[in-house]
């Protein structure tokens, strides 16, 4: 005798249609289909952001960084600088925020080139890129000279 047959459950659940196999399968299939649709829409949206980033090559994203974005695997963590994880994550976050903001402004029918937050994210990326370059220069200096 299993747990369900011992009738130790809440009395309201004992006659529940959820205990019927076809109903449970239908509900499970419906939930799975809903999750699959949401995931597909989300992935399509994130893939469409590449167009917004493509216009930033040479401005807020280097050609090498854009190449990494295009060839980025799904659910993989992109790194710009493997030695400075926090700086790399902050730069990638700023690039992502820039792409999201450009999309939002465009969806509102406005020009992203005249948006103050787009300009602010570009400046943030410039600052982070300069900081990354400074760290890269420090790495080339011998430790006994520093």
C-alpha cells in the first residue's frame, strides 16, 4: 500500500481529478509547453539584441568583443578579461544595458542617438574600457619595477 492509498492526505485531495493520470499528464504537458514558449520568445528577443550591439562596434564595443558576442554560446558566460573578472563582468553588464536601453528607446519610437541614458551607458563603457587598458598595461610592467 503506497502513501496515496493509505489516505493520509488532506481529504480534499482524495477525490481530486489531479490523481487521474490523463489529467496529470495534460497539466504537465501544458506547463511544459508554456515554459517552452516563454523560453523561445526570450531567446529570440536576446538574439535580436545583437543588431543593437552591431551598431556600437568601434563606439562602445570593439570588433573583437563583437566577434565574441556573435560566437557566444547559449547560456555561456562571456569574459572580456580573464584576469580581472569583476572588471570584465562590469564591462559586459554595461554593454548589455546599452543594448537593452537602445531597444527600449527604439520600441518607444524615439532615436537612441538622442537618449541621455544611451549616452551615459556609452560613457560608462569608455571608463571601464580605459580601466581595463590600464590594468593590461600594469600587467606588462615587471613586478620588481612597480
